[in-house]
């Protein structure tokens, strides 16, 4: 896949994460907030598309660790969870049917 040089520079140009502003003021180290939307760069620092997607090796460490923390649980736990939900719903259905049966019984 060929990438044009203008596209490559856009991939690595830092921009505000909140509004997408990528002007010359974003790369200044003394700039503490976005000039367009006043987003605080100390809380949400400006990033390039390559940093956000994990294409740059230096920036992907934190996002990769965060992605690993939110992985799905192992397959065995998913199976246990499904069986617990099935048993719970089966017991709710049984208690409901028992309550209906008792309610419809004639009184002596």
C-alpha cells in the first residue's frame, strides 16, 4: 500500500484529542490548553493519529497495557457465567409456576 507524503505528515501531526485542532500552537511545550476548545493538555495531551492507533512504538506502551487490562475473561469463566444465569432463570421460572399453581387452587 502506497502512502502519499502529505498523508504521512498528517498521520504524525499532533492534534487536540477533544476537537481535532492541529495548528502550530498544539506542538508548543508551553501551551497548556487548546486555543480552539480550551481542552487542558495536562489532562488530555495532544496526540497524532499514529499515537492513538498504536502505530508509533514509543506511544503504544500505555495504550497496549490498558487494552490488555480490558481483555475478555477466559472461556471457562464465560461458560460458568452462562450456566449460573441459566440456573437462576430456571429457578425463577419454577417459583413463578409454583406461585401461579398455588394461586389457582380452589379453597375449601
